[in-house]
């Protein structure tokens, strides 16, 4: 299994441009997440999805959009890129986070990360 | 509210033992994770505790005390490759779902 795959690995954007970070997982996980990580700030949840067709905002959703048309894919869209969106982005997935979920279902698996610079 | 604290940086010597502490304040606690993150890489899962006590996994052990809101990650026989950031994350119940809050991470430097 490839696990969680995200692309691109590196990208430089100009202010005002738009782009989509792609994320796909082959573990049949129903939960998927997008995080951003800034130096000294820890992981911040942007959006998450509990299954195909269902998405919800995390802590820092402004400037981003997501969709979940299939179980496998969870792309993150940046509209009108701003310098504040310069960050490392991680896509992640887990089997479930719902009540009654056992240990193995709670583990979150991360993609390798996407380094985005907005200039 | 939900909050996690862990030391920002620690230094240890190769072959030694180091303990990384994590304290948390949360309602609806439902498990605590430890992740390892090397510079420039994604976090990788190390351990999960939901009951009080010690979970041992090779050179790494994790301890949880729910009544004290306290966990630690114990790394034995330190190796240079253990130099990384160690993230503590707490899972809690939020309505019909569970959510996760992440600590800022403890950067561990292992010196020869």
C-alpha cells in the first residue's frame, strides 16, 4: 500500500494565484484531514472530512476550500494565495474517529508533506 | 478549553535515557498519541495510550495518568537518529465526534 500520497512536494506561487494540493489514500480510511504546520506553531487543522460528500472546517479554514467526492481523494484548494499561506501542508487519514473506535482506528497516517511558498 | 504543554527543547547524550513530558487539560479525554517528526518529514506514529499505565514498545515507552492529565515518552539507549521533534496529541470527545489537539512538539537533540 502507498498509504497517503500528496502532490506536489514543492511549489512556489505568486500572490493572487490559485492552486490545488492533491491527496489520495489507499487504506479505505473514512476520515481525512488537511493540516498546516508553521515553525513554532504546531499542527493546525484546516479542514477535515468524515466520509465522501462530507467536509467540515477545522481551526484555520479561511482562504482554503476542500471537496470529498470519493473515499480516496481529498484535494485542498487555495484561492487567491497570500504570503500568510506559506507553510508546510500535510494531508492525513484515519479509519475512524467516532465513538467506540478502537486503538487501531484512531491512528492518523500522514502524507509526506507539501512545501508551499507564496511570493 | 483544551490545552497541551510540552517542553520546547531537550538535549541528551547517545546511549542515555530521556523522558519527554506532556501535560494536558481537556474534557472528554479519549486517548493520547505520541508522534515522531524528523526535520523536513511527516509525523509518524509512535504510541497510543487510553488507559493509565505504561505501554512499552522496544526502546520507546509511553506512560499515561488520566487523573493527573500527564503523559511521558521514555526513550532508552538513545541513538543519533532519535534526534527529532516529538509531538503529543490528545483525542477528546466533541459531540458525536472525536477531535484531536496537538502539542507544539519537543525538539530532541541527541549528542555523541
